[in-house]
C-alpha cells in the first residue's frame, strides 16, 4: 500500500512539473518579449534570388533586409528619395563606401517612366 501511494505521489509531482513547464513555455508575456515576427510578404520579396530592391519604391522593412541597413538608415534612404543612381547613397552620405559595397549588388534605382 505504501509503495503504490509513493508511486502516485511521484506521478503527481511529475505531472505538476510538466504542466508548470508547459505553461511557462506558452506564457504570452514571454512570447511578446521575443523578436518581432517579420512580415511574410517582405521576406518573400527579399528571398527571391536576382530580384534587387528598388531604392525609390522599397518600404522601410524591405530596406532593412539589406546587410548593414537598420531602421535609421532605411528611414534616411526614404527621406532622400528619389535616386537617379544607386551610388548616390554614398554621395548623399547615407552609406560609407564599405557599407555600399556590401549591398550594391542587391539594390537598384529604377526611374519612373518618362511622361510624354
């Protein structure tokens, strides 16, 4: 009788520990503190090989997918639009030569169609 009581208590302790651990892992406050979930559409556009990001039309989130471009730099890129050429990121002192070299193959500066 004592042995079965001990087994039941042990099973109860294990069950409580399991539930407590599962509840801790599913804590909504803990999930809120984790990194923000990136926008799926932005990710898909950035992942497409061979599809460069247009400096004149890209969103801040799209620009932030570029190496070395954070929120402030992306905002500065948007603020200084339009760009006739992508290397204007250097001449407008938005990026250093090294920063530009890291992303130059991933960006373009499309021009709007000319009005007739």
